[in-house]
C-alpha cells in the first residue's frame, strides 16, 4: 500500500512515497524554490523588507507542486498505486482568495499549469509567512481587546504572536480594507495546497489552526472573541476545522490526467510542518521529546492535555495523532554555536573535542547566555556572549564552549518545565545532532538518554504516515518501520544533584538578564 506525503517548507516542496506493506520508502524528491523559480525573486523561498515584512508567492508553491509530481513521474514512479495523499505546510503562512477560487478548483485543465489557472483567484498576491515580524502593533491591539496577553494564551494556546495568522489578518484588514472585503476565503499554506489537490476547499487542521491565535485550544473551534478582536466577518472567511488526515475528496481530475493518479486516490486535509514532524519522528505519544538543532533550536513534545506556558514563550498546537503538542523556539541556536566556533577559529571537530574535554559537570558555576540575535525564549535583546562575571579571555576555550552549551540547554530545560513531562528519551534531529558534545550536554542536563533519528525528512514522512493512518494503519507499527532511532544512545552522566543546583543558578542568571536586557 503506497502513500504520498508532501512537505511545503520555507525553501522547498518535497515528496516522500512510502510502502507500508514493505515498510520501505519508495521514492523521494524535492524542488528548491530559489533554484528552480528565479522569476519569483525568492532565492531562499521568500521576499523580505527592512520593515520586517516577509512574504512568499502562493503561485511559486503551485509551480513546485507541479514540478515535484512531474519529477516523480520522470523517475518511473507509478502514482496510480498511491491510495492517499497528505501533506504539511510551513506554519503560519496564509493565503487570501476571492470568490472565484471555488469554481476555478472545479475547472482545472490538465494541459495548463496550476499557477496559470489560479493566479486570478488571489485577492492578495503575496502570502505573509512565519518569518514576518511586522505585526507588533496588531498583537498589542488584539491583546488589549481580549484583556491581556495571558488571556489570549489561555484561549488559543499562545500569546498574540507576530508571525501568527490572526495578527497578519488584522494588519491586512487595516491596511488593505478593500482587498480584505474582496477576500472570500483565507487559507493556510497547508489547507490551500490540500484544497488544490482535492479540487474543493479543505479544512484547517487543529495542529495548524492552533498557530493562528484564532482557534480555541480547549474546544478546537474558532473562538468568537478572537475572531471579533481580529477583523470583521472573519468567521465567514475561514474554512472549517478538522483533524489532519480527514478525507476531503478523491483527488482532482487534474492530477489524474496529468500525473496518472488513480481517480480513487484520497485527498486528505493537511497539517503544519511542526505537527507533522512530531508524527514523523515517532514522538506523537507522550514520553519522547524532540529537539531540533537548526539556525534556531526548537523543542517539541506530545502532551495528553492542553497546558499553556505561564510565561508566554511556548506554544500549544493540536497533535495530529491524538491530544496536543507543545513547541518552544530558541532563536540563538546553531547561529550562536557557529559564532563562537568562528571567534575561536575552530573546526567543528575541534569544537566537539574541546567541548567534550571541558571542565566538570556544571562548569564550576561559570554560566553564560549567547545572545547574537534577539532571543525569544526568554525575550532578550542582542547582547553578545553574556556571563555571570567571568571573563572568557582568561579561561580555556573548553570552559567557554561548556558554558555556551550548558547555557543553551539549561535554558531549554528551564523553559520547558511548565509542560510537566515525564521524559523517557530525547530525540535529536537537525544538522548539529551529530555533534557528540551537544548530545552529551543535553543528556546530562535533561538526565535522559539522547537518541538520533535517521529520518531524512520527518515532515514529509509524518505526512505520509498520516495518509496511511487515514486507512486504519497502526501508528506504533509505522513508527517501528520508519522512525527507528540509531542503535547507539548517549546516556546521561550521574549529575542530577549538580544540575539541580546548576539550573537554579541559571534561572537566577536569566532573571538578571531579563531585568537588564529584556524587551
């Protein structure tokens, strides 16, 4: 049984095809937006301005969908064997459509491109994406209307957040009232592409819907207070809310005629990239925590019940398998590690060796916070390498590296304590996950085994797994087939007492930084 998962990320659109009967990945392919579509002037998948506005063209995403399916066909993949298609999109990207969208979906011509046929249905040519930081004024207005940031968090799972869809919609309404009035449907990247595949409007799922500051996190319904605080007539412009992997329709005849899909292939509702990654990492049930090490580091995990971060840093989304998930983002991730590495003229091999040979657990009380870009968890201004009154120039490089890593992951541990997780394993992914010094530091601070997943695309794989689940497949069995960690685990050293004291000291250190550098 073959299932197709799609991953519409910031820089690319990828496809992964799995055979659940064989437990194998049959094919993978990816289309890089900047490399393939220079006409959109988006070398990294987006267009940004000095004012913090960051957008992407929905037409570029459509061209990529056409191209990735063509590439699968060119490889000789028989797409008629695909039983269901699911996908995930970059969270928070929104698409604005006029009243012609529904009819255009039903009239798609396989001899023409998707972008050519759907261009006229856009009421807004560009989609604001998750990197946009231009809506601080709208976030404050929404919070004031509801009563407080804490009240917004209690209702929606997150404080009003610049990249989230609600503040983006409010800004669009305020600055382009006429275009907003002509907008009949507001989709997310995920539900937009799902609609195109289905030939009919697809719902927004609970995982992606929670990243909008519009969905009631306790009822999984649009919250009337949030809608009213955001823009007029908004309830009539939003799709329904449903589980990810919900059947929408059999796949559009456009894809049957053009790429050879069976007319019986099911087009399913999509989710966001983070919820899909949770599924693809095999972490959709409680106990496993995923730490993704990228330009920004993220921590996410399944939660049986909805809890919200009292500090307003973490986010709560729907879990596509069951229940909820949390996500916390740390802006100074690999960017900070790279900066320290370059400052000391180290290779990554030297960085790893020196960090592993560092001072004892707890780094003899020498604490640090790397702030090479404004931090979001907690909210701190850019301020370089901050220490608790010790001078890195008078210490061995190993001490600085230890302070860097222990600082990053102590902060991560502290900021995730509100989740009240009983951690059995920490799963690492991302480019820096191979670094043993990082893995050992995380194991020591979290006092849990650290495992690396050998998953090439957790988002696409999670989407394919959701497609298989729609036909009754067993999640545990799929995890065993596709999401097994590498055999070797990094075990924590016995430092529970040391790190209990260390974390208290680091919490006090962060409080002092918030007093002086908070924003």
